[in-house]
């Protein structure tokens, strides 16, 4: 899937932007800070996820002195067919989603339709922040490769919520057991999905990483959120007393993590800031390659301020690797000259954004 036409109205500082991006290749958007570059990427992300990567406060996303925003696109399928996808959000009211002229009620349908990978100033969280960022990274990939994942993930979340509620109300252990059994059943499947995904991803990451970064001794270890040498249901039963005191379930896939080391040292401790960015890019590009290999889908890459903390050689290597995936890419930079040379040998459309207005540069 690619965006064949894009129309955004009253989003952040954007009054109205309508343009036809390049379907395969780079859409390079440059302009001064505060001009609307990131807001444009954010609107594409919102169309794909039904939420922002910058704020959960809708009042900050809707342009001032207006009461709603709208994002609409024509989606081109692998077979070349076109159909519309749109979202609208008011200050007071739920998100409205339409796909091919029909109302839908789940943002998951948007995500499944338009897979988007975001690389921005927060991408380092994948290495140096808490486990939730690495769980989201894993679950993004599993969501597309395994049709059963979303239902199992939701069922696990519901069972966890119910068990935690029972813990807080100090319900009898017999009542807790029923939720513990259900939780254990979903946990086993969720754990299996994630472990299988890592086994599929690692060979592609090992192929991708050397094209961006000269490192060896990479290891990725999935930590399921409990000692998996112990039966999870038995662990829940044994933890009843402590869980009741805490008011929540201590162990399980909701506490899972992905341990990433280089020569037995945490990657975040051995890599510089620029190297961390390249490492994260390699992880996301490996995901993109697996998505294409597994289900014949290509992600749309959104890369905000690509030149930041990367030297000229690193920028060129990243652009060359992105180009090999033959997918749709949106990149931003403050200055046109920051990427002009690196983009000179790849398919590219250039756009200048100023005060929320976009102009194609020929």
C-alpha cells in the first residue's frame, strides 16, 4: 500500500495541504523549524494509527480557532487499485474512520491497511528506555505476520485487567484462579508468537546491520516477563499473596523485554548517539523486509530530521538501504542542502514547507 494522494486540513499549524507524493522513492520535505514538516509526518501517522506520536491531547492537534481536523488519502494497492481512506476528529467527539466509503470502528483496521514505521528523535527509546518500547516494537511486527495475534493480545489484556481488579478487591483465591488460568492460556500463545517473530527477524537484522554499522557480536534475547523455566499458572498461584498486596500482577508478557547486547554489553552502553540511530534504523528496516517477505506488504517510512546526528557517509548508506526496499518514504530536514547530494541517485520528489504550506520543488 502507498499513498497516491494526500489531503490534510486544520492539523496543527496546517491550514490545508494537498499533494501527490511519490509512490516508490523519497518524498523529501524541507523547511525551517516550526514550518510544519513534523506536523505533516504526524498527520500521515495519524491516518495509519488513529493517534499521534506527539500528543494525546486532541486540542493540541486541531488547528487553533477550529474544532476539527481531517486527513484523507487515496490508497494504491499492490494491484494498482485506488480507494479512499479518511479520518476526522472533533474537539468533542470520537474519531471517525472511513475506508473505501464505509464507516469502520477500529483503528486496528487502519494500522493493518497502512503499515507505517516512524524514525524520529524518540527512536532511541528502543534501546535506552523502558521495556514497553521494545514490546511495542515486537508486537508491531507480530501484528502483521500473525492474524491471531490481535485477538490473543486483547484477550490477555482483558484477563489481566480482570485479575488485577480482583486483586485490588481482595477477592478469594478461588476467584483469582479462574482469571489466572485464562491469563496463563493467553500468555503461552503471546509468548510463542513473540519468540517465533524474533527467530524470523534476526537473520534479516544480521543482514541489514552491517550495511549501516560496523559491529559484531550482536545478540537479542527475549525475556518473557517471568522465569519460563517455571510454569506460569503455578507462578501466578504462588504469587497470590504478594500480588494482592501490590494490587497488580507482577509477572507475565506485559512485563516482557528484549535484551539487546553487543559482545555481552548492552547496546545502549557501547554505541554512540549516531550509532544508536543507525542501529534502530537497521531494526526497523529489518522489520520492513520481514513484512514484505512474510505477507507481501511494504511499510511507509516516516523519518523526521534524517540528517540529525548522522555524518554524510551514514546518511548516504541509510538512503541507499531504504532505496533497496522500493517502498514509499517521507523524510524531512531543515535545509535542502542537507540531503540533496545523498538523494541525487535515487527516485525523489522535493517539497518545501513554510508556515504550514507545501510547495513542490522542481
